[in-house]
C-alpha cells in the first residue's frame, strides 16, 4: 500500500515539476538577450530575486528526490532477503572440455575435406619453384 502511495506521489510531483520548469522564462528571453547583451561576467548569468516559480521548482525537485529515495528503500525491503539480482540466478555447472591427449589441450575436430589427399604420396611432385634454386 505504501509503495502505491509513494508511486502516485512521485508521478504527481514529476508532472508538477515538468509543468513548473516549462512555465519559467529563460534568463535571456528579452530583446537584449537576442543580441548577446544582458549578461555579466558570472558563469551562469545574473541572478535576480527568487520568484515564486523558482521556489516551487526547488521544492518540487527536493520532494521528487525524496520520493525517489523512499521508493528505492521500500521496493528493496519488499523483495525479501535477497540483496542482489545475481543471487537470484541459479548456479550452473559446466563440464570441462574434452582433451585430445596428455597435454590438456582440447581435441581438434576431424577434417571433413573430401578433396584431401595423403601427403606422403605427393612428396616431390610440387611444381612450384624452390626459392633456394634462384629460379
């Protein structure tokens, strides 16, 4: 029940925050801002008096962050004793690869080449020139 109430409050605050931010005017929304004037040497421009919209924006942002933290705490407690998603995954056992000989390396798959010939019968019949002959 608490989770549902916090979620509804969180959604309402999020929509309110979007509306309040969109209602605000920019710092350089006047005619001088269009031509690059109206600013000072500060990093974020001049700071005027806080308006009611800026105070509502700050309050909505604080409430939004607090409901975010509260939702994460409530949802983590309602799940049970598990602290991590990885603890819920069942452990699987894998078998080691078959070894081909005593070296412990995996065996190579058999060669299924129908055009392969025996290398012992083709010795000495190679027509490629030997680089040692100089040809």
